[in-house]
C-alpha cells in the first residue's frame, strides 16, 4: 500500500466543506426559515402549534426525517463495506452522491406555499427524508476511508484536524457568508434573499464534495478488501463492542448540546442582543477563529494527552459555556461584549468535538478489524450515524419546542435563553458517561 501523502490528505479532507455546508444549512437555517422571528420580515411556513407529546409540527417532521435517515446509516455503511466497484468500495458512493446531496440541500427551502399549510409540512417531511439519505450516502463511506488511508494514530489525528478545519470553513461559509449574501439580495425580499443565498452555498458544496473524492485511489492508498459478513451479523458485531458503545453514548450527548446551540444561533443576535441578523457574522467569526486556533493546539497536545482526557475537557467546558447563554441579555449595555466573549469560549469545546471523535472511531474500528480479521470501518460510522441522526432530530425538536412554547422573539426571549442551559445539562451527562471510557482498549 502506497503512503497517502499530505497533499492528498488535505484534498480529501476538503470534501468536508461541502458536507458542513449542507449540514449547517439544515441545522442553522431550516427552523429559522420555517418558523422565523417576527423581526425577520419572513412569514411562518409551518405551524408552531404543539400537537403531540410536547412536539410541534416541525418537531415531528424533523424526527420523521431523522428516523428515515438513521435507518439508512447502517444499511448504506454495510453496502459500502461489501461493495466491489471498479473505482473502489468507497469512492463510488462519493462520486455518485455529490450532486444529490447538493440538490436536496437547496430544495429544502422551496416548499409549495408561501404561507402556513399542510402541503408545506408534507413537502418538508419528504424532502428531509431525501436530504438525510443523500447525506448518509456520501458521508458514511467518506469517513470510513479515514482509518484505511492512515494506519497510524498520528496521521489520523492530522487528517481529523484537517477535516475539522474544513468543516469549520464550511460552517463559516454558511453562518458568515449567507448573512452577507442576504444583504446583497435584500432588495428582492427577505425570503427570496435567503433562498438565493442557500442555492449559491449549495453550489459551493457540490464543488467541494467532488474535490473530496478526487485524490482517492483505494487500490493504491487503501486496504479495500470487501467484508463478507451479512447485514445483521455486521450490526451485531459492532453493537457488541463495549468500547464503541461507551464512546458513542458520550459523543451523542456532546453533539446533542452542539445541535441545540446551532439551532438557536440564527436567533441569537436578533433576540438576545437586539441587533441585526447580520451581526451573526461577527459572532461566528469569533467562534470559528477561536476553534481554529484550538485545532492547532489539539494537533500538538494530542501526542501527549489521551483522547479520553480531551473529550472529558470538551464535555465539561461545553456544559459550562452553553449555560452562559441564559445570562447574555442580562448584561444590558454590555451584552454585545458578553456575547463576543461567549463565542470565543465556545470555540474551545467545539474544536474538540470536531477533531477527536473521528480519530477515536478510526482507532476503534481498526482495532476491531485486527481482532476479527474483517474490515468493517463504514459500519462503525454507520451505526454511530444511526444514533446520531435520531439524536439530531430530538435536539432540533427540543429547540423548536422551546421556541414555540417559551418564546423566540425579542419581546419574549425565554425559549432562546433556555436552549443554552438545556444543552449544557446533556453535555454534563455526557461528561459522566465518558468517565467510564476504557482508553486502554482504544
């Protein structure tokens, strides 16, 4: 097997920009687009009414989409592990999945009616299902390449850090770039400006997704031996790995907290700071700048500190910093300064979340392959995705519930304020879970 050089590693990692654009467009803007604050100038497209077990219509829709998505994760992972395509068992999915993912991302923002309607609800539910399937189709095989292309721990941390950096760049293009584009297209109306901005960002995602597949040659740089296990057998083998299960539960709680705050970030400047939405650009620049600096530090200290210690530090700090969201608007005339400091602090645990989990799964899946003699890297990422996607849906549903019941406007901000402490509680539970992670097994 040839060495997968640094240039190819960076080009491969750049494919994460497109994934991050798609993921953040959904995570940051879909709820905002469908249930906007009054100050945004956009109409509500889906009812915020609580209809079942404390869930809103949009909450039910998101959970439905995530259930469809979660089912597809282990199935697509298993198909990738067994695939025998001429271009490789992973690259085929990347090449054929780039366009569907970019297209589905944009189509989420084109419901049939311009006001609240049942047709909009049905459309969003169906389109979310397609979006999530397309996302899994590309991402599960993509991540499975990480342990195959870099057999040593140091190389995995480097690629994971590069993936995290590009993921942050994709998030920046969404959270900073889209507000800037909205200002350019503002004369067309708030809704039209957002839709056009989303389409431009989706096109950028397509370019990145294709570039991520370009340097991959599994015959030269990987050990692409198809697995012969059946679906249920592979699933059972993965779920019987206790090290993986402990890791996964702690990480899911970490991501739950992250998705709570990601859902509120579009509301943050308008509702908590009483600023224009464009101020989101400043807040995100501070968060991303802080996280990027931390990537460099993580890449250095990971040679001396275990992944477990890094994850524990990330979970505990995230719990604390998330909870500060509740107090931001209490700083009066100094609230903007408090918000800027808040974003800088959040960049620390966010950087850990974006780097370390992928490296841990790569290590766990490689160890499993050595013990069993069967390379099933995609199934580990697929099973993780199964639970992650349900988790994402619950987090988005929880955020929409808080906004609908406790308030999402400047005059009634309690739902937005409560989102931070809510996420902080789950991050703290994740910290407790990760105390039991057996680092020696990894």
